[in-house]
């Protein structure tokens, strides 16, 4: 068998080997440009809300400032979650490619038994 001969003396007719080297995951940066932008916007939202509350000390401005101080950081947090979801989708696609490749390899090997 090691010389390419079949058990009876004829050559083995194996299907071609599957392609390899596909589906590798690329590294994910710690923060994306969109996350950095949303962090700056969230920080600016908090600073302007605090400035408005200090300057104009009315109830409606304080209430709006508190809500703005919550919404800005929340928007940043949502953007980080969206980045994580994108990375998970890429990981899922890469794993699915590997599973499909292993399944094809399994079928190829099963046909040789």
C-alpha cells in the first residue's frame, strides 16, 4: 500500500486531496476605529451634559443631562457589542468551513474503505 499499489496489485484510485490553508481567522484589534469614535462621542456627551447642568441649574436641564450622561456611554457599549458579534460571526464561518472540510475528508476516506 505504501508504494501506491492496491491490495490486489492495482494502483489506488483516490479522490484528490481537499484544499487547505483556507479559513484562518485574522486577529481582532483591541478597539476598532468605530469604537474609538463612539468613545469620544460618548465622552463628549457626558462633558456637555455636565456643563449644561452646571450652567443652567433648572430641573429639566438636570434631567436631560442625567439621561444624556447615560445614553452616551451606553452607545459606546453597544458599539463594542456589535464588534464582538461581528467577530463571532467570522469565527462561526471559519469553524463551519473547517467542519465542512472535515466532513468532505471523512466522505473521501470512507469511500476508500
